[in-house]
């Protein structure tokens, strides 16, 4: 037998281990590392961003990318920004003092826009893109009851038809905007059933016509407004007046939107489905970072679903 003082110590230690949670703390307390809150030095990089929208004023934004904790980014107000249209007409864009450069130039469908930005102390930035021709929807139909989700709520859909040139690959984005009593919101897309959307491999309504062989295509996009109501004991998505935005996008914009989804997924991963993986943003800017991309937009007439 142990002497009484040693027996008392052993008894107290056993009771200590029986306290809920303490055993877990003892096991894992030696596996802690300090998370760094200081980021290494990062050499500033010039950034040029411009989204060319058909029939809209051209604006270019110039800034400097810094290290991770640099918020907001450093704006550049003393750059020289030149826009060349169809390799013939040259415009000098003026600074507004907040990093934006513009003039009176309106982006036109089918035109090529090349940008050159000279930022003091850095090589010249260059980038270009072509504004695609607008595509009109030949038919838009709203489906009040397209299916039932895993929570037992019904959800609606829109069914659109648009022309296709089998000899030309084009790129598109579909967005549903609904009017929630004066506030325009974007509809949340449900799981895809459409083969063209599924072939893209990402849960976004951005696609190409590469696999379409007919001269027209009909696509169904299931969505929800996020608002649920009960009518006659049936739980269903609440419907609002809406429009369908059908954007004809450039290949550069197509690449950017797909990479943007992956970038955001990497920033806010769902750890239960796999480890963290970072993705860079897509850029077509030479000697710097950023994006110059273009689109033209067709908006359907207002649709008011009837219950």
C-alpha cells in the first residue's frame, strides 16, 4: 500500500480526470500553434479593371494591390490611361480623383477596346476585349411549380428560348431579378437539370454554346426567392414580379466569372466536404493584375406570376 499522502493525491487526480471535458483539454492542450496576425511584405502591383457594357459609358479603375491587410486598396489618380477603339480612334481618359478614369466614350457592340495605363514607377499596363453582340430571348415562360426541394417546399423556374449559331461559339449568363416590394433581388439558383448548364461543371448560370447543334435552344433554370409561404396547407416559394437578364458575355468575362466562383469558394470553403484550396482570380492584364471584360445585356419584359 502507498502512504496516506500519496493515496490522497492519487484520489484527487482521478477525480480531476472525471470532470467533463478536462480529459479532452489535457489531450489537445499541447497541440496549439499561434496563428500569425502579421503578413509578410508584399511589393505593390498595379491593377487595372474595366467592365465594358454595351451602350454604357466606359470607366477604368486603377489601383495598387498591397499585402493582405491593405484595406481599402491604394488608388492611383496620376496615371495616364489611353483607350483605343478598333485600332483607329484613340481617347485619353480623365481621372475623377478616386481611381476612376473616364470620358464621353460609350461602349458599342462589336467594337474592340484596347487600354494602356502608365502608372509612375511601373511598366505600362495593357489589356483589351471586344463587346459581344446582344442576343434576344425569343421566348420567356414562368413555371410556378417546377419541383419540390428536400425541405418539402415547392420552387418555380423560368424557361427561356434563344437563337444559336452552330458555327459560332458564344458565351452567356442568365440572371433572375425579382421585385420584393421595391427592392430588386437576385433569385437563388436551384440544382441544375439542364444538360448545357451541367456540362459547365460549376453551379453557376454561365455557359457556352459549344455543345449545341440546333439553331435554337430552350433552357430551364429552377430558382427560389428565399421566401416561403403556405397556401392551403402546401409550403411553397413566394413569387414576386421578375425579369430575366440574358447577358452575351465575352470569353474573357466567361473565364473571369468561372474563376471568380472558384476564388470565392476557396475563400469561404465548406470544410465538411474537403480541405481548403485557394484559387487565383483570372486576369488578362499584361504587366499587372485585374480584368478587362465585356458584355451586352438583354432584359425581358416584367413577368408577374399568378398564384
